[in-house]
């Protein structure tokens, strides 16, 4: 097994890891913030609206963090496949 073949295998593995992280980023649920932390619902309508808005922001932040990791793995895959 030569160096180019090893780099190709590592690039493929890094690509699969990146795909898994992007899948994980797409599966972040959009729910009220209280649901992320196992708290009950508030009876106030305005408080529920704030809870939903905060939940969307929290979900977007979690998804963005997973996207960042996926982008790093994709770049790693490209760099590993460049010499081959």
C-alpha cells in the first residue's frame, strides 16, 4: 500500500465524518427553549412566544456549531486528497 492510497483512504474517511456532522446539524430540533432543558410550559402567551423564539435561536446555534465541525472535516478531506 503506497502513500497515495493511504491518503485517499484517509480523505474518504474524513469525508464520511463530515457527512455525519452535516446530518447531525440538520437534525437539531426546533422547539421551545424550555423543552431543551426539560422545563414545563408557561401559561402566559407572551412568555410562550419568547420561549419559542429563544428555542429557535438555541437550535440555530447548535446547528451552526455542527456545521463548523463538518466544514473543518470537509477541508481536511480536500487537503488529504490534494496530493493524490
